[in-house]
C-alpha cells in the first residue's frame, strides 16, 4: 500500500520541478525525418505578458542520418501588427570528431539553440514564427531540397531571468 502512494508522489514531484520559466513549448514532427526546403515549420503564440522579457529557443531533434556538422536556418517572426523580422542563423551541431552536441540517449539528439535573447512582446495578438532550413552542400550553389535527419523542430519561450 505504501509503495502505491510513494510512486505517484515521486512522479508529481519530478514533474513539478520542471522549468518554471517556461511559458511556451511546441514541437512539430518532420515527416519521415526529411525536411523539405520549401516546407517551413510554423508556430503561433499569444497572450504573453508585455511587461516581461523573454528568451526564445529553437529545438532541433536529429538522428544519425543528419550528415552535417552545422545547421543553417531562416526564421521569420511576424508581429500582430504585420511587421516581420527575418533572420539567417547558423548552429554548430557536432564536434570536429563527429560527436553530436545535443542531449539524449540512443540515435536521436536534441539541441536547444538560442534564437532571441531578452525580447519583449509589446503588442497584443498572435505572433507567428516560421522556421525553414537553408542547407546546401559545400561548393553547391543550389540549396539542399530535402534535409535528412531532422526528426522534430520545436520552439520554446522562457521568461528571461531577472538579475
């Protein structure tokens, strides 16, 4: 009887110790781990406290079929007003030895990548973020139409810690 009570209690405590700063988290699977260049991943969020500042992260899950040591992304963030901010980002995904930098056991690794630091959301309404890859092979002018090995793309927003 005591063990029947202890396990649920430990589970509740473990879940409640999660990131208290997290205000938004969503993942979108990439069909068969093949991310098409013209298939951006879309996220929408609203109702963030305009008096707070936030940090934004892009989360990438990749498996061993990902053949690159870095990742180039293009992001577009559309404000409720219609203004759009476009960024081209580069992230290191592996060490020179080929060892993945992400966390995880087995063949799938997860990378939490900085996107925007100490940003505020002054407008009420819906914010939209689109993430697409901009990968190409060395020496190729044309981009890679299908990027293999990315299994999920996520977006996280956390309250920026107050110093």
